[in-house]
C-alpha cells in the first residue's frame, strides 16, 4: 500500500512496515523525522523493516556502482551510507526512539 512517508500513517498498529531503498533519498535529519512519524503509528509488537545498501566503511571493497550511486544521491540531498554513518547499525532507529532487534548483511553484487 503506497503511503506518504512525510505524513501521519493511515494504518496504525500494523504487524510490519517496510522501507526499502527509501532512506538513501534523504539526509540524516529527514530520515530521523520519517522514522519518528512511522513510530507514532506502530504498535508495541510492530516491526519496522529497513532495507538499505550499507557501504563498506573504508570504501575499499564492493561494487563501484554503489559509490557512483552515492554521488547521484548527493544531487537530491540523500546519500548511500556506511555502517559507521548509522543506517547499517541502527543509527536512524536510535534517533527515532526505535530499538534495533536484528541487523543482517547480505551481498548485493
């Protein structure tokens, strides 16, 4: 179900909310705001699933595509983030008052 991530969520207490490749479109403060809005709609047993690319902290491995994507994201105020920058280790979740239950790294390409 498509929703406006900048407005109060129409569905409350959903079992799960999925944000896939959304947060990379925004700066750090905007990401925290988006998650705070979402937090207001979730219930005590709800899960928020965040699927984002997490770049290598040193920039020495992985596909050059993602580093080029980071340059493209700068044009709209977003960025691909490293684990140290927060998205990979639940930084945004903490900023929004959410608790990180699980962090899973997968290979992209």
